[in-house]
């Protein structure tokens, strides 16, 4: 069926398009008789005004834009949910752009945010975005970074101390007697990944007999993790890492599956630490030790800062909020010891 438009209403009511617009949006500008006539025609035709157009005429879109690196990762899905919690309380909706580890897609999303005139943007960057973010700000659209930090100090941000997270994971493995560590992740140029590796190396530096081998993968999916686990299992025990830190839980769960399928025991032969502490980590075949990030809280906090900036209210002065890591210890590093340990 053809969508009923304002032109159809004008034809049915026998008036001009501008009269229909005034009758529906500015009824004080026309007579009550015309308002009734136009509304009657609209009802007969089933005409529904476009909310987006109405909001834009009022100088607002009712939308916050949000980009995430990969929505398939529950960490980012939870972060979006937190932003939606805050936005819905303010009567706004969140327009989500999933970058899928693709810088070009990420930039396309930011250009879309500019075109639809979002009221503010939450950006979890995958690649360099400075010119695109500057364009948004130049149009009066405030920006808050999520799970990232602005090196210039100009943009507010909500982030996680990934150096501390990587260090915490490595210190835990070292405390269980592991000496040949490996860090498994994709794209060293991604700040979060690079800082987690940095933290692991800092922990290892305090122990002359501990090494950290960086291993880079194409992506960080569970399927790729399983294939990588099988490759590790093919190494000789002396050449194989005895402790692994992965850049996310999806990858870790796949690695554990691949190792076990080839007869390598977890954690007896190889202990594994994931990152993010997604819901499935606790119920995996071998419950996964993981560095917990408060994803939902991070998304909610970022949205609250953005909303405060839009409104110019208290909280707008907040600059950078940094969350600290929590290590949740499970069977993948501690056998049957299913306990949680929080480290300042």
C-alpha cells in the first residue's frame, strides 16, 4: 500500500499543503473550522505524521547516536543496554551503529549521525576518527567516548584501566606457577588490546623467569579461538604456553574448547584467562576466569555525561571516568576453586 502523505490529506480536505501543516503542527495559525476539516481528512485516510520530521522542525531529533566495535560481543551489547537505560529515562532513543571491526563502517555511522542531527554521540572507536568527531562537534553535537580515552583531553570519556586489567590477569597466572605466558588478541593497534598486553608485560617484568609471547589473530570469535587452541595443542609441551590471556571471553572459550578437544588439560596443562566476564563465562564447559568490565554501567555513565552536556546541567563538567578491573577466578585457572577475588 502507498504511504499516505501530507499531499493526500491536502487533496482530501481541499486545502493547500501549508494549511495542512499549520493545522496539524501550529493550529493557532488557522481557524478551528479548518483544523477540524484537516484532522477529519487525516483520520479518514489514516495519515500519521512523521515523528522525525516533527522533531526536526522543533529543533531536535530525539536521538542519541552510538557506535560500537562489534555488537556480536556481549560486552558491547551490554554497553548499549546501559546507554539505553539512561536515554529512555530522558525520553530519548539510541541509534546504534555496529562497526563490525571496520573503520569505513564506523565513519559511515558518524556521517549518518550528522545527517539525522542526533542530539549527542557516544563513540566506542575502532580506528582513528578525529576529523569525523570534529565535524560533529562543529555542528553542535556533543561527543563522549566510551571504552576509550581522548589523548588530547578535549573529549569527555568513560573507559577501563586496561593496563591494570592485563597486569591483573598475568599476575594471577604467575601466582599459580605459570611461567610461559601468551597474550592472544587481534590488532595490536587497537588501544585496549595494546594496553592489556602492556599490563601483562609489566607483571612479567617483575619475574625474570616469566615470558609473554604476543600472538595475533585475524578476529576474536569463538570459532577462531577453537582453531587456535587446536594449533596450540599441536605444539610440544615444552614449546607450548602454560598460561594464556585472551583479549575477550569469546576467544577464550573457543581456545579452551580447542585445547580440550586435542587432549590438552585446562587448567592442568594450560590455564586460560578471558576478558570482559560475559554471562556465558560462568557456565562454559570449563568455567572461565575473566577480567570483569562493568559494561552496562560504563554505557549508562557515558550516556548520563552526554545528557548532562546536552542539557548543560550538573555532571556536564565530568571529564574522564576510569573503571578499575576485577578478576573473577574460575576453573580455567584454578581447577575446582570457583571463587571471586576483587583487586583494588
